[in-house]
């Protein structure tokens, strides 16, 4: 085993004294084992407490890989795609998993925190000045509701806005809501030229379900036609003249979808973590909405899509939003993300002389990878693409200061 990886006793001591780890492993009767080359390191639990004698030796989650791979996983700042157990598996970095998939989903947070505790302890990171405001200070955005007829039903859509100038509609990621964009509202260099409008999709955040539907009796599944209709209806209802659309993840795909199908509505789209197609199988998402798995699993999965250098408070805020959502909404949104959306055959039809197309990809994003964003830009004549170093799948919320630097040249180009 590498000399740079803690000994078993050191690792156990760190885990035993770590508040996050103790919360993530609560009620666990079983074990987590890391097979590091020829060496195995295991943590055993009884009712969530670390013990030397396993309460249930069969309830074991194992992760295995060569010592060289674990050396990268345990680095203070892991390389791209080595910061997360699931990410390393998805991208073929040499980590494999064994054990009950359901148990894995229930205690993935504990396994990931155990991995983090193998690393040199890192600082929390700096937060923005607007998060140090004093008692009685008001933030920039104001919020309200607008009624929109979508898919044959009337929906009460919540949105927040701030700024003046060219309107930008802001679309959040799957399973989340518009507060992901809160930092941009507090940046005068943006709001002095742009009117930012961040909305919650139906069934997300404050856009509660319509009373005209028995929505609780049927599966939730997000489809492209319905999704595309929302920013188009908002632009019309709010009287937005030639607005910009910016979305991330699901919203990043939607940006390119709108450029293809509604170029007459938007002057430009900014696709954050966009792609022509995200490969996947919706059956792989079964534990995202399982009676025995809490929303914490989704939250921890999303943490792995972020950069290890992003400020810890902002990473945790991003995952908090995921843990707070209606349980079926994340997996339902992924229907559009991996099953419904596919622009591979028609991306070349997008006319960037009519609607500008700008794609931004986070270095650490294992889902909407940089390679996917570049391929999309290559397929769309006149599109721009930039890889954002030091951020992952949620740049606007995980590290807004870095995101703003990459966004600025695009906004300057739009103003010109």
C-alpha cells in the first residue's frame, strides 16, 4: 500500500471523530471495505457505531482498484475523475464495486466521506463577499408567481429576478430549483447590463403541482415538448424582447434544444454542461426513487460531480437543494436528460447567425463531460466552447466566482 495513504488505525480515528461521517453511517450494521491493490482496509459498524466485530459481515460494500489508482484517489487534490468513487467507475478509471446495490445507495455517503478522510484535510474554501452581509441587508432579487398554461393545465410558476437590460432566463439542473443561480443576482457587473430571471420548473422548488391534476397517482416523467414550452411561454408572458437563455445540465441540453427548435425566440443560448446526447439507461436510476433510499443518496452523487477545489460550503449548499426536492422529481427529470433528448442528427441545422450558441463545460463533470461539450460545439457551425478549469457540473452554485470569469466574455459578446 502507498505510504501516502493513512494506516487503518489513523483512518478509523479520523472517521470516528468526523461529524459528517457519523451522520452518514447512522444505523448501519455492516461494513465498507477499500481493496487497495493487495491490501484491504475495512470499517465495520453496529447500529452506526464503528466496531471491531461486524454486526453483519455479509452487509459489505467493497470498492477495489490498483494501488496506483487509490494513490490518485487519496491525493489532496485528486485529478479529474479521481475525486469520486462513482465517477471513477463511470469513466473507467480502474475502480470497481461489489455488494448489494441497494445497500450501496443507502450508505454511499458514508463510503465517500471515508474516502475523503483518507486524504490530507483541505480548507473549506473562500465564499463570496455577499454571503458576509450584516443583519437587515436585503439581497438583490425579488420573487413572484405567474400562471402559465402548460401541457393543458394551469401551472403557478415561481421566478426571481434582478437587474436591468437584456433579459436572461435561467434554467436550473435536474431535481433542483432556481436558487442555484442566486450568486449571479449579487454581481453588479452582470445585473447592470442584464435582467436575470431564474424560474422553478413545475414540481420543483416553489412551483408546486397544479391543483387540476391528480399528479400523485402517476409517475413523473419530464419530456422535451413540455420542457421546451416553459421558457417560450415565460418569454411571451413576461414580454421579454429577444432574450438570452442559459441553463445547466438538463438546462444545458435544453439550451441547445431551444436553439434548434425556437431560434426565433432567443438571441443567444448559453449551454452549461451541454452535449448533443447523454448516454444512459433510465433503469439504472431505480434507487434514486426507492422507498428504502433517502434523498441523501442523490445529494452525495451530485457532490461527486463537483470539483474538489470548489468551496465546501457551496458544494454542500448545492447538494442540500438536491436533498430537499420531491423524491421522484430527479429521476423523472433524467428521462429528458438520457432518453428524450438527442441532437446528434440535427445539430448542424442550428443557425448561429440567428441565435448565438455558447457552450461551457466543467473540468470535473463526469456527466456532461468536457469532451461532450466540445463535440457539440464542433457539430454546430459558429458555436463557441470553453472548458472551465477547477469546476464541475454545477459551476454557478459550486464556485460562482470562477464561473463568473468564464461567463464574462460571453456576456460581453452578447452585448456587442
